[in-house]
C-alpha cells in the first residue's frame, strides 16, 4: 500500500491564509470604483467652499442673474475692496475685527491646550484621590448645552466684572471639558506608565516629566485639540456680553454685512473667504494628527 503524504501544518496554514487573502481582496475594478466613489464624495464635501470663493469674485449683475450660475464670467475684486467702506458706519476698521478674532483665538487656544493637558496628565498618570469621580464629572459636563447655562453664566461674568472685556472670550473657554476628555483618553492609550516611572527614577520632577516627556508623546492630541479650539473661537460671537465696538470680532462684522440683503451677497462671501483662511492653515498644519488622535481616544 502506498503511504499517504501529509501536508505539514505550516504549509496548510500558509495555504489557508493565502486563500483568505484572495477571498477578501478587492479586484482592480473594485479598487477603481471605490477610489472613484471617495473622490466624488470628497469633491462634493468641498463644493460649498469652492462656491463661496467663486461667488466672492462675482460682480453684482452676475449675483442677481436667475437661474444662478456656479462659475463666474467676469471676475472682480470689488467685493473685497468695498469691505472697509461697508463698515465705515461702525467707526471701527475691518482690521480691528480681524485682530480681535486672531488675538482671542490664538490666546484661548494656547491656554486651553496647556490647561487641558495638565488636567489630563493629573487624571491619567497620578494617584490623586477620587480621580475617577472627577473624570466622571468631566464626562457628565459634556452633556450640558451652553444655552441652558446662559443665565447663571451671565451672573458669574457680571460678578467678576468680565462684561465687555477680552476675558469674556478667553476665560470661559479655558477649562472646556472636551479638551480634558480628549487629552486623557490619548494619554491613557499612548503614554505607558513605565515611561513615567523611569523618569521619576532618573530624578525628573513632575513638571519636567510633563513638559519634556509627556507633551512630545501626545503631540498629535494637542495639535488636534488646537484645531478644534481655534475653529470654535474663530467663529465665536458672544451675545449680550460685548457692547464695545472695539472688542467685537470678525463674525459680527460678517453678520452686519449679510444683513444688507442680496446686493451685499458678494461682500458677504468675501468676508466668508477671509474667515476660512486661518482655520484652513491650522488644519493643514495638524491634519496628520487628527486621525491618530480620534482613533486613540475612541472618538469616531
């Protein structure tokens, strides 16, 4: 009788893996249509941005034409040059609104990232008592809508004499709980405890451990947090707390121009384009970190 030759187990495993790989791999045609679908959806998602930019260069007669046209035939920069004159009645130049928005956004973003990172480090890598309860309170605070707290917040701002000052923009947004949650989740997943212990054994203080060891490791997280905070502050328009024209931001100026009706649509689009530039720059700097942070923090 002929002896049956048995295949080695390793060979069987390799064959099974190869068959499984073939089974779940898309064909070239599938890859083409999948890429084409993603490309179409990506172009569709940025279509409003392109339309805003194109409309900002349309003259008045093309803005009033019906049915509306997507592309511009005779581009003009008059919608941008007319912006200062549209704001003359407010007795504040356009540059002042831009400065206020940039100042508030940059200062608040820097302070929020630092404070949120410090709080997350304490909750993630120290042994303080009740840190689980404290973090639960942070998570619970995410459920509150800002509009439901307007009255008590206004009373606090008034008691602290923050009304009609830059502090009304900056101070309430520094301890935002979303930043603490994001940074803590990232530290839990990407900063190993042995690294902190090694730093302590080498004689590093808590402050040095935080700045020189933890912060470089969690760079993707604080870059992502910077993007979120900057975009949020760039579009902020506090109501009922800022009365001085010198302290108002660019979104307020944009709303004033938009209130002029259809004839000012081109100027409104021009302001929208100006407002898009800083967030786009910040996003281009931090885009590589966003996906990594979201996956590490459990946010989708």
